[in-house]
């Protein structure tokens, strides 16, 4: 499972690196919307790449492989949901499903945590830092 998570994070790092150039790294003598994504992407690529190189080969069991693909599938589904509903709604749905199905939180507690995280992210990144986030087709 660890290898799949590392590979998933490596691909997320590559996507963040690619996206950072789309939003602009340095704009008008200051950091642009892709500035932080560039560093996050580079850090993920370096750390996951190093970890994968240093990892000893292991034998996968089919059940473990299926369990390890859940995070990767969830991330791919989240990217699709973000294209339809927008960034904050997509991340909110992902966090809520993860907390209820994987972490086994009660739905009310998971919803409270989810709303807190989403409101905090929106306040910090959209309102305070004015970072442009992808809008979906619906929102």
C-alpha cells in the first residue's frame, strides 16, 4: 500500500508542477497563483522519488493491492468532481467521503470537520491570499 500512496503523491506532485506554470509563478513583480504549487510539486516529486528509490522490493498481495488503490481512485474521482463542481466543493466531498468510509467517523462529526477545513481553506486562500482556484461547470 505504501508504494501506491507514494506513486499517487508523485503523480500529484507532477500535476501540481504542471499546473503551477498555468497559473503563473511570478506575476507583476510578485508571486503568482502557481508559486506555492511549484514548491509543493517539487517537494512531492523529490521526496516521493527518493523514497521509491530507497524502498526495498516487496511482494504484493491482491487484497492489499485493492486496498492501496482506493486513495488513488479517490484522487482521480476528486479531480473529475473539481472539474464539475469547482475546487472547494470537490475537496469537501473528497474529505467527507474519506472521513466516513475510510476513517469510520460518524457522519455528523465528519461533516463538522469537513466544513471547518473547507471554510478555513476558502478564507485563507481565496479571500486573504486571493489565490485563483479552478471553477467547475456548475459552480
